[in-house]
C-alpha cells in the first residue's frame, strides 16, 4: 500500500523534471497528490520555526509567515507533538485553536489546515502544511498520501543539503526558501538601539508585531529601512503583548 | 497472546518455538523506534537464535564501509574467538556468505578442511560439528552474516533455517534504518548549524548598520574586511559583534 503511494508520488515528482526537484516543486506535488489548495514546508529547530523552504503561493507563504511571527500554528504543533495536526474547520468559532494565527489565516481564505511532521526516522526537521479553501476533513486516502508526501519531502530536503557544500545552507535549498534573514538583521539593529542582546531584541520585535497585528518580516523590513525605531521608553509591545 | 517477554523461554514453561520466534520478532521490531544500540540489538539476536533455532552458538558479523567484516556479537566466548580468527585469516563460512550473499547450510566441519583449511580445524577443536551462515541482506545489499554453530549430530531442519533467516531479516532492517537515521541526524545538524551561522552574520550586519549608520551591504563589507585583515573567520567576527564583545567602533574599514 505505502510502497504504491510512494512510487506514485515519486513518479509525480520526477514528471517533467530532469531529476532536479526544487523545494517549490516538492510543495506543488504535496499539494497536488492530496488535492489541497496549497502546501508549504517549514523547517523547525528547538520548537521555533527557522523559516520556510518553499510554498505553493501567497496564502501558503502567509501561513508560514504567521507561524514564524507568532510561534504557533499547525506546523509548530505537528513538530512539537510529532504527529499530524488536523483542523478541518479553522473558521469554526467554537474552536479557537491558535489565538494569534487563526484570525489572519481565516481572513486570507484558509478554511481547513493540516500539519504533518517532516521526519526521517527519529530525526525531526519541521513540518509540511496543507490548506484548503473550504472546510472538510481529509479522506483516509488524502491522509495517507500526506504522510508519504511528508516523508518524501523530508528525504528530499536532506538530500538537497547533502548535495551542497558543508558549512552553508545548500544553494538548492535557499532557492525559493524564506529564512527570514531580514528579521535577524532587524534584531541586530534593535539590539543596538536598546542595548540588549539579540535574543531580547527578537522578543521585542515579536511583541511589537503581535501588538500591532503585523507580520514579523514586515516590522523587520520597516526597522531595516529605518521607518520604525525602538527606543528605551517605547512601549513596543503595545496592547496584548506578552 | 502475550508476546512481550523480557526473556522468552525462561518462564519455567516451555514456550512453543513459534511463540518464541514471534515474541523475538516483536522484540526486535520494537527496537526500530528512535535511536538504539546496534551492538545491544545484535547481542540479543545472537542469544535468541540459540534459544529458537536448534544450534549451540551464534555469531553476528557486520561489514564495515571498507568492506571488512567485524564481529559485533556472539552468544559464547568460543564463538567470539572463532569468529575473530575467521576475520583475521579472512577465511570461513561468514566471510563466504557475506561475499556471495548466499546462505551456507549444514556444512559438516569434518569435511571442511578443503574449503577452509585454517578455520575448519579450529572450529572442530572448539567442539563444533557443523556450521551455517545466513546472509543479512536487503534488496540485493548484503550488510553482514549470521553464523550458527552446532556441537551435536544431525542437520538443521528447513524450519530452523527459515526462522534464522527471519531473525536476520528483522535485524537487517533495524540496522539499515539506524544507518539512515544517523545520516539524517548528521545532515539535519549540518543544515541547522549552517542556518544559525547565517543568522549570526545577519544579526551582526544589523548591529553594524545601526551603530555605524550604514546599509546592510556596507555593514557586511565591514565585517568581511575586518575578518580578512585580522585573519579571522567571518563567523567568529560576526559572533563577537552580535554579542557586543567586539565594539563596532573597533572594526576596520
């Protein structure tokens, strides 16, 4: 059963390429075989998102950005819990699973969202997210395909890194990825502005993003462009900040 | 049926062989989860072989990346010495089985002096009458061999051979899985390490950009120039700047 699925998805991946599988192509196949509206692959480490390896479009990219900003969402949970996280009706007001993530995701048209752990054996890399623009559960078939697709995606990501030079992120993996470098540049700037560590600066940036209902990357872009400046007296967290 | 037993066959009741085999297969399959110790798994396999299959002793050898066979586990000291001898002299059933990927069954050690002139006399001296070697094989790849020794008369039955092969197969899957996991572990660490290195550089660019009032490109150039001038790694300079150990005012350029 699983072997058949694996072969079918592998054939899908190889179709129309010269064996060169990019992360974006990987996401498109994950989306296609499961019949979803979009897919994205997120890398995680130590319970925090590292960034996105690839997405199928703007909504999937937003799903990753929101999780990167707020540190919560289906990928974060799938990675932490090491099991699939299924939310077939994200807009259902009875279930507010993710306080900060859900609102903007629903607003962007996400109605159902699923996170699958990305792992090779016991080694966990991140998570695959799949979303649909209408509510509904995954069929058994879709669920099984998603599990196999996530396994293949995990192998492919490591395969890309294996082909790169050691010490740097493989160029193949950087292509189409978003590791949010601007956020770290902004953290460096804010750490100098506030005379705090970069870690603390990142917390302040996150709090600001949360308080102003903005994406971390957008706040960071403003900091780097010197449109936003953090000062000691600044109540940067704003209302609702941790 | 209760199959999860710490020591099958030592319950005072004689467990039927099929039940013992099943419980051992379950026990081996259980070890597939997470990281496990390969030597521990193979030692258990060697012990269980002696309990399940009608043999006196068992030894397990795995091929190393350079193609050399290494003894990883044995059920008795006699077998340990014998297998070490076989690997040192590059002769014996385990070596043949590993090289050909084919099982060797019911080989009478009394008639084996022609095939293994050094190994056969030693095995007889150790008290063994016949030897068997089962390949540890998956999809055409032979990773090692399971050697079984008998100190009594008579041939191994077909059902014993099947049981031994089943045990060897499960162990093979476990070991290959373990190798895949180790490779994945190393690659994932490389990737995360590479990302954090890059992140530190971006942070340092931010610190320089703010303090020196320059853009990111100029900030990066200053970090790089300083690293070159002082024969330091860019990563180390970035780390020092990002942690404020190295003030931006002390940077060259």
